[in-house]
C-alpha cells in the first residue's frame, strides 16, 4: 500500500519507518528542507532505540522516501497519516493549528 506520513518528528518518523518495514511504500513529508535532506541522506534526526536499523534498511530498499512536496505525497498515496505537533494551549487543550493548516492544504490538493 502507498502511504504518506505528514510530519517527521518522533511520531511521524517512527511510524513511517515501521509502516515501511511492514512492506508499505511510504512518503514522509516535512516543511523543514534541511531535515528532509538529512533524512534523504540517511541521517536520522531523532533517537529511538532500534530505529536506525529499520530506517536504513527501508531507505535502501526504496520503501521509505522523504519530501517537502505535500502534493506529491498526497497524489501518490492511498492513505495519509497526520503526525503533527499539538502543543498544549493556554487552557491545557491541544493546539491544533498545525493540523488545521495542513488540513487546508490537503483540501486544496484534493
């Protein structure tokens, strides 16, 4: 299956790598060009025990890709996962500005 994971932080990068490890083709998207370039070059930007082995295997096998192009990812995916920051607001509720921002962009693409 073709999957996209929007966001390459702890949740997005680990999830995307694990989805690829189970045989899916995964495109991970991030707005940070430097981070995407590092990931494309095999440099993991977070630490998670055991991630490096899975990451390198799936990058090498071509099941794990990275881009800043949201439209490319959406148009080449069967399923899209949002793994975006939801920091607490002043009242303790989740700040969903990043989710709503990407949601609007995905709507335009679709």
